[in-house]
């Protein structure tokens, strides 16, 4: 069944497309991916059934080479049933989900198909939201699925609260990969603030790294 416009049939979802691009966040930064992008309210959407999505991914991966497939966009795990149907079987490429970590229970049914669970934050999240993030990370760790936290810190975020997030993630899983993406005007190794912060963070959690962020518009 081909994607089309109109009323959503059973086990279907509104996608803003399946663009090719470069991952800008987390440990897979720089990897060429296909993005299964769930549509936001202001975005033009096309309705895909689970079967149509699988077929389109097969077609696209047959035409060009990609490292992996990334599930991104609007609250993707709100479409739990669709995702379980679309990715009920492991595909030819590794699958990652990049989300806000707020639906750990919905994630559990999809974990068998996922190679990397990534939670993206900006540091402004409240205590309850971080608690759910940690539940998501803990679940991935228990199921032995690779997991990461990508933080794009707001300019107003100070070092202490950012370090506290690292501490909380570490408590959830010592195996988490934590990548911080500050917006910097010069090479990170010359920015004394981030050099000192990284020293503190690695005293708490071994796998922390800093990578300047690519502009999202240049990557997808």
C-alpha cells in the first residue's frame, strides 16, 4: 500500500518524510542516516501505513548506502502501535530512536529492534522529566541496548545543573554515553570552561564527551 493523503487508516502515522541526512547529536554524530520523521503540527504530513514505511525504507536503502535509520520528530513514541508494527522485524540497517525520554513504558515494546536509544535534552527539563529520562536509560541498560544522552545546553545553563544531569544519568546507567553539544565560536579544546567542566564530568561518569553541534539545517 502506498503512502497517501487523508484519513489515517489502522496502524498508520503522519510523517514529515523520510529524508536522508547527517546525524547531528550523540555518539552517531556525523553518520549518514535515513530519518523517519514524525510530523509536527505545522508540518506538511504524508500518511504512511506500517507496511508502506517498511517498503519505502527497503527501496531507499537499495538505492544508496546509509549507516542507520533514525526515528525522530514529534513525540514518536505516542505512535507506539505503529512503530511496533513497522519495526516488528529487524531491518537491514541499525535503528536508533532520538527522543525526549518521556515514555519509557512505550519504548519497552520496541527495544528488540533498536540498536541505540538516544535521549536529547537542553538542560531546562524539570525534576519529573529527568526522572522519566533516567527510567528510559535504565530500561535500555537492563535490556542491554546501547543508550546515550545528547545535551544541547541552553546558553543560560550553568555548569552545576549540567553536571547534576550527568550524575543522575550515571545513577541510572554507568554504561550510558553522554555527549554534550555546546554552541561555541572557537575550537572546544581552547574553551577553558568546557575543558574544566569535562574534567569534573568525567570524575562522575567515564563516557562523557564534548562535540560542537552542527546546525540542524545543514545536516538534514
